[in-house]
């Protein structure tokens, strides 16, 4: 298979069918814009399986995604999107950079979800940007950005109860979107790498923060999330 792209957590290969790609999920883990590096055993398998499960479930709710099907433990067959250079973060609670930016303690509840836009640019460290910057950088038109916002909020409305039923608080998560034949589609992944997932009862962190913050029990947390998500 021809390797098209290798990122920090995934490899992307061309498939035999034009317009279709194969995503391979790696065990490699990075944090703080690549400054911290390591491996999380079976992370690739957890993230591929979880992404397939959640994207399939979202598609049943009429949210278009790039997923065609899961090929095996680590590989997903997906549509080739024209990616939008944005990271869209939706937050239901205060954590991470929102806590640092606002001074609000982690764990503070939020009445209405907060949506943030980040410019996907490793050299700049993915800075927070606003709607005017999106227009300035030609990342999306105002109409397209409105559709992206609507779609991200709708995904949050579906995912919150999905996780709640499984004893998990969806604190925040990052989405990436792209275009396929004029249609906005959810791309990339939804996994413990891209979400903050806290146990509803104990508030234990069951996500990549265990790696970022050296909390231990990283592999166990990923397996616990997979177990709950696959039910
Ligand atoms: P924060 O801005 O607090 O660091 O992250 C907010 C949420 O978005 C977290 O769930 C985090 O996992 C996710 N997120 C933000 N940027 C990235 C990124 O570049 N890579 C990954 N994997 N997740 C991100």
C-alpha cells in the first residue's frame, strides 16, 4: 500500500479504490505539540475500534462521517475528504487549556457547551482563533463555519448521553471536518486521545491526560473506555 501521510498517531494509505483511504492507528503517543513522546500498548487498536463504533453510531443519527468500514483491529477504510484546517473543540466542563486560559478550576460545570476553534498548524502550536481569523485564513466561509458549528454541537448532543449511559462524563473533545462531494463530513477520530472522559462516579480520568500528566494506569484506562463504549 502506498503511504500518503504519517502523523503522530496515524498513518494514511491509498486504497485500491480512488477516493478511499486506509487509516492505520499507531500505539505512538505524543503530547504538548510533540515534546513528550511514548507508546501506549494497544492504543491503536482501542482508538480504531472506538472510532468505528462511535462513527457508525453517529451515522445512524444522520451525522455524515468519513467511515466506510472497519477493516481489522487497527485499520479503517474511509472516504478521502478535503480536510478543513481547523480543530473544533466542544466543552461541557472546564479542563485543560480552558482552565489555564480562564482561571476556572478543572471540573467546573458549564451551563451551555463552549465551542472553540483552533488553527491546525503544528509550526504555530495549533493556536486558538476566532471566526474572523477563519475568514482571513480562508479556512471556511462564514456559511461553512456556521454549518461546522451546528454539526459539532449536534454531535455533542448525541455523544453526551451516549457516554452518560456508560458511566462516563464527556468533558471535552476535538473534532476535525472535511468536504466530500460538497457534503460536510466528520473525519479523523473520536477516541481517548481526542476526548476527556471522566468516570461519572469517581471522576477518575480515563483518557490521554493519564499519559500527558504521568498519572499511570494509561493502558488500563484505554481498555476500560473501549469495554464501556463497545456495549
Ligand atoms: P485542551 O485545549 O484543553 O488541551 O484540549 C481540549 C480537548 O481537545 C481535549 O479533549 C484534547 O484531547 C482535545 N485536543 C485538542 N487538541 C488536540 C490535538 O492536537 N490532538 C489531540 N489528540 N487532541 C486534542
